[in-house]
């Protein structure tokens, strides 16, 4: 019975891995095909599509817009998350209500929030640009960052802080010399997660971003205006590689924190 259950679970895990990674692997594979035909067999290995992509002015503009926007989103998310986390620690009543209010950014569909924000901008007469996507991305990133940061507020942290108070340290000194060093990994992870969420956000960006399109909007427009080509697959490959490296950084930071605690 146990062997049969183990086999079923193994098959399910294998199927899920195939579903998740096979499209990505195919995209990476075809991005190095010298032919425009999206069929097997390959004509030859080539990086010409990557060269063509890097020479595309619209791509470089979208890359710069997405990168700058994601950096700002990451740091704004960090400030809001740390401030909110410290505030929630001190609350004795209404903590859950405020926490759930912040996490509504996860629950509200991106399509609805993007449409509503786009309508608000239109009523206020705000001209769409890359920066107009900033509030929407922050609302999307803050709940995830807050969830990450709250895991750092452990009883051990409270014990160290109380010991510093007993020795006469001020609250500012306690935060700078005790609290912040002990939650620094979660702070960096929240920042990088905010960057990553902003970098890959499409649905919300479509309704609130103007000017130089962000990377996801550029990819969508490229796909909408022309059939899929290896240029698009090379763009997708670079995007996946960058996101994957960023996720590795987040995992390593959180893992380093858990090892240091042990």
C-alpha cells in the first residue's frame, strides 16, 4: 500500500515538473535556432537572435524602464514593509484587521485593480508614463514582502531587544544595532521580491503604464503585433534567466539567516 502511494506521488511530482519546465526548456532551445521556423530539426546553433534583440531600440528602452521601475518598487516596498511590520508588532488590538487590509493586494484580481487605477488616473487627468505603474506594483508587492518580514519577528529577537533595553539602549539604537541586523536577510528578500514582482508584472501594467513600455508590456505587444519568432524566445530566455538568478539570491539570503540562527 505504501509502495503504491509512493509511486502515485512520484508520478504526480514528475508530471508537475514536466508541465512547469518543459515550456521553458523549449523556449530556451528555440532561442538558439538559426532558422525562423519553429519546428524540428534545427538548422544550426546561433546567437544571432540575441544580437538582433540587443540592437532593438524599443527593447533597450523597455529594459531600462522596467529595471528602474523595479528598483524603485523594491525600495519603496522595503520602507513600507519595515514600517508596517514594526507597527504591527506594537499593536495589541486590531493587528489582524490591519494585516488583512494590507494583504488585500494579493486577493484583488490584477485586472480589476489595473482597470480601476487606470480609470482613476483618467479622472484626475494624470498622463500615463512608466512611473504611473509604481503605486500599482507597490500594492502588489507589499503583502508578499510583509509576509516575509513577519517571519523574522521571533521570540529570540524580542529577547535580544529586551536585553538591550535593560542595558539602557535607546529605541533607535536598539533598531540600528539589534533589530535591523537580525532582520536584514528578510529585509533584503522583501526588497528583491518586490523587484521581481514588478519586473514580471503584466496585467496591472497594461492599464497604467505609458511612454516606454515595461518589459512584460513590450513582450505582449511584440507577440500581439507579429508571429512568434526566435527573437521573442531569446527575450523570454533572458527574462527567465534574470528572474531565476534573483530568486536564487532570495533563497540564499533566507537560507543563510536560518543557518545563522541554528
